[in-house]
C-alpha cells in the first residue's frame, strides 16, 4: 500500500467518486484480506505505525529507469503538476500561483493532468495544457515523451496525504526536471533543499518565487537535476536492498 486505503475516515474531503472507488476496491475488502491471512507491504513509516496490528513490512518506493533525455527548445520552460482526483485540493491551491508566474514570465507554460473540473478551473489562464487522466502504462510513456523543466509537488495537510510516499520526486526527476516540493510533505523526507530541488513552505508567495527562480537560472536547474538523478539512484539502490531482504 502506497496510500491509506483501508481507513474511510482518512478519505474525507476527497471527491465523492474517488472515495467510492477507494471504498469499493480497498476499504470494503479489509476483512476479507484478514481472513486470507494477507501480508501487508507498505511504503511509509506512517502506514507501518497505523497498521501495526497487521505486522506490515516496509518496502520503500523504487524508481523506474530514466528515459532518454530530451533537448529543450531555446527559451522554453514548461512547469507541470501531475495528480489524480485525490489531489483536487492541491490543484485548486496552485491556480493563483500559476496565474502569477505565467503573468510574470511569458516564457513559461503549464501542464496539468485533470478532467472537466480542472479544465474549467484553468481555462482562463494563458499557455495552460490540461491533459486528460490516463492508465498507468500510458502515463509512464507520457512521462518519457516531451520536455519538462520544473515539476511541482504541493501537499496540503490532509489525513489522506499523511500516508503518501516520496514517489513524486521520482516522477519529477524521471522527466529530467527539477522540483519544488512542500515542506513537511513526503518528498521533503528525501529532497535536500537547494541541492536536489527546492523545499518550500505551503505559502503561495514562496512558491511563486521558487518557480521563477528556477525558470530564470538554467545553470542552477542543471546542477539540481544532476544531484536529483544521483539521489534517485541512491534511493533506488536502498529500496532494492530492502526488497531483497524481505524475500
């Protein structure tokens, strides 16, 4: 488990359709899994503690192999945020931030994954591309294609978010991008602020300045991108060693 799937109370505030999906596919299967003597593998210390009566095993997240690098067009700078319906609050939180950075730097464009609600939320902003949600294999291919520069990983203080792992760091780095990550969020556990990316408090003005600083300093992005790739490799090695120890 990479999310808190079994506790319905942790799903409060998420979209109703997403809550129904979690309940039907996970929470309502909890007792059945107990009867099967299922072994629970989880990705975070939070889940280890919360489900300690299952005697869960901690399996740290492991990154996929990095795709071939893409060469950016001169002057281009694409900012992106990729989330599911469980990130709806973060998508709304980002909207004024994106409006400000697009207004202040005409070189920037923004890419976000979402459906009709996200389309309506961002439609009045210039240079925004809303990408429809897709299946996991298609998403991995989507990450490998195109050029992206700055990835965003905000994380509001919500019960469902407390169980999250730092896989957004892997996704951002896999795009050969540099991330802006939430202080106190999952990625802040592994990202070294100013070295592998920026770790920023959830204050809109600070996010605006962090994005604009990265957009305006290509050598800084190159250094951070190199450091982040090395960091991901180290985390992947540690995850594989931990996994092998369970077998």
